[in-house]
């Protein structure tokens, strides 16, 4: 039986056995973690249970940036694939993957796609890049191949090519950034494509949320669903984790694969919070050969759900991300995260593109400016309408500045970035 369907106490024992192996491996092979253990007088034999992890300091992004080579646990000649993080929060970090790591990635995505209902014989169109040192694009291909599904590697953007491919090859599912679906729908409507009766029955989203904390579709998800009645699945992953949390058809959180990762949810006091409470996601990778990580702070905020899912899995789930810890905004006394702002803008029909800029005010509070381009000029006051939309959604309204669409597009898509830039934080760290 798959470990995800076993009882929580069995999953915990299983993970703790893998944790022991991971700690021994790090102690034997990682210059960084060997130094850490020595410096803090950590006897890894005393780290027997997941609760004992609190005795070990966190690993942070800056550690990976400053001591990147010291995290490598194998000779460089064993590295067969080099990838980097997206660099959205600073300098990108390089990760080296061995053959075994690519096999692990294939297992991760095979299980994730299976969780989302992809089966052998399914055909999936991948609308993400496989180049630009992007781990996920490679992982999707390897996982679908291991699952026995067909893969169509179109890459990101270019709605015309995407629709030509769908009409020619008739895939069952597509995998892409959810907001791109709206561009696909717009292109189809403008060019007479009967997208509602296409071969696509399932959309698997990456990089953007589709649900609220109560698992109902958010504004972006609702807008897609109203236009195109397909199955929507959200996923959460990162290069550092080398693992994916994918929704099952029940749509109530991303399932962990217990053989690949241990997750702690950490509060402001750096201690674990009760299950169901929002905190920072901290991960310990399992089974990574090249660059395993111990208690890595992701900066992402979510909660852990431990009750059995309706699909039968007992493996714990993560709620949709609330946002990034460092990106929290205090606007006029209200705490918000960028995804809530994005959700309003993504659900506004006359908004073509946008960027959210956060600055410190003279009073030391946060000022938020939304720069946006218009798809068309509405007959009413767009700024006033947008402010009303924000107030009804998040109770406060940021400043709004309408700019030419090409100007915003240049900010969204800088030359070296793999991901669209929609958030710029100009506050002093």
C-alpha cells in the first residue's frame, strides 16, 4: 500500500526512519551541515523524532547563497543536471542533481500527476519552460514519462501555438500558470475557437493559487471556471524542496509525499504551531543525493491539515499559500499578502497587466502602488471602480496608477527572469 494511505502514526515512524538516514548522510557528506553540527554541538543520534528537529538551527536562503558549494554532497563529476532557483528574492541559487536525484524528481511528479488524476495514456501539454535552468519543467517531463503519459512540450506563452497544438494533438490536460489560462480563453474567443468543446478536461496550475484557505476557488479560479468548465488543480513546489504538493480531485489541499519531504509549520517564535494554524513552511528533504537540505525556511506561509482526506489519503496536506512571510504588507492597519491584491486584478476584465510596488512611507508604514495597463478604456472611472473592488475584497485600497501596457510588460518580463515579475518590494530589509 502507498505510504500516503497509511495511518498518521505509521507515516510518522516511516518518516523518522528516513530522517535518521538523511542526518547520517549529511554528517558524512555535507561540509556545511558537518560544520553546523559541530558549531552547535548537535549529536545527530539524539535527533530521533520529528519533534527533535527544533534542536537544529534553520537553513536559510542566504546560507545557500553564501556557501553554495559546501552544500554539495557528491563529487562534481556525479552531477548530471544543473538548475537554479528563480531568483525572485535575490541572487539565484544553483543546485546540482545526480542521476538518483532525477529519478527522485520523476517519482515525485509521477505521484503528483497521479494524485491529480493523470493516468497512463493521458496526454499532457506542458506550457512551462524546459530550458533556462528550470527544474520544474524537467521534473514534469520525467514524471509524466515515468507514469506512462504522453507529453507535449510546447513551453510558455504564445497562445496561437498552444491552440494549434491542442487542435492538432488533442491533449487531455494542460499544465501552466493559471493566469495564462485567461489569455488562452481571450485568444480563443477572439479567433472563434470553440474552447469549451476542446479535448482539454483538466488544468493543473503552477506558481499561482486557485483556492482560498477554505478551499473554495478564489477569484482567479472562479473566473476560469465560469468561462471554461474544466477540472482545476493547484500545486505547490520549489526547486529547494525537489517535491510537489498536488491536489487530488477533492480539492482540499496539496498532499505531501512522505517519502520525499518532512514539513514543519513554524510560528513567529520559531517553534511549530498547532496543526491547522498558519505559519512558515520549513522543509527537510528526504532521499536527495546532490544537495539535500535540513530545516530550510521557504518563506511561504500556509497551514497543515492532518485529518484524513476524502480521497482516502492520510498524508497531511498544505492549505493554499497565504503569501510569503517577507512580502507581508501592512496597508492602513490591515495585514495583506500580494496574492490577495493579484486576485482582484486578475479578476478585473479591463486590466491587461500590472505590477504591485511596496514602499515605506515617511511614517514608517507601508505604501502600496499598483501600476497597471488597460486592456480597454471602460466607460466609467477605472481607478474608482478598482478601489471599490479592492475595498470589497481586502477592506483597503492601494494607490493606482494607469500606465501604457508596453511599459508594464517590460517590468513583468525582464530579460533574465523565468517568472513574471508582479511584485516589487522597495522597503528596507
